[in-house]
C-alpha cells in the first residue's frame, strides 16, 4: 500500500512559535494536574475532619443524655410557668396587632388611590 504523504513547510519563526505554544500548553496542563491533586488532598482532609466532627458531636450528645439522666430535674414554680406562657402570648398578639395595623394602612392607601 502506498500512503499519500503531505508535507507542510513552515518557516523557522512559525516552527518556534508552534513549539512555544505546545510547551506552554503542556506546562498549563501540568499546573492544572497539580491543582487537581492538591484539591483532592484537601477534599480528603476535609472529609476526615467532618467525620471526626460528627464523631465528637455524637459523643457529646451521649454525654449530655447521661448528664440529663444523672442530674436532678429543676422544679419550676407554677407561678413562673404562668408568667412565661403570658410572655409568649403577649409577643404573638403584638405581632398580630402590628400586622393588622399594616394591613389597614395599606387598605387605606388603596382606597385613597381609587378616588
């Protein structure tokens, strides 16, 4: 079999520029590979730290449960419990009042615009 060969002629300047571009591309690819390797190492390290953190959190949770079982439950007087409930009710009602006031104000402005 005979192959059809094509020869391309390049002058010296084009040849040097092409080699520079190829070498520059190779250097860029090597830098990218280095960055990817660093990223992989950092990612592995991050996952290790996360697993350690989860383990510590689980240990802390079990310790807290043990403490809750061991320590006596505080006795809160009924009067204080009633006061806390009233505070919560007051906060909720004040928010409702504020929203109702805003709604009324908006409706008033709408009525004025319709005139």
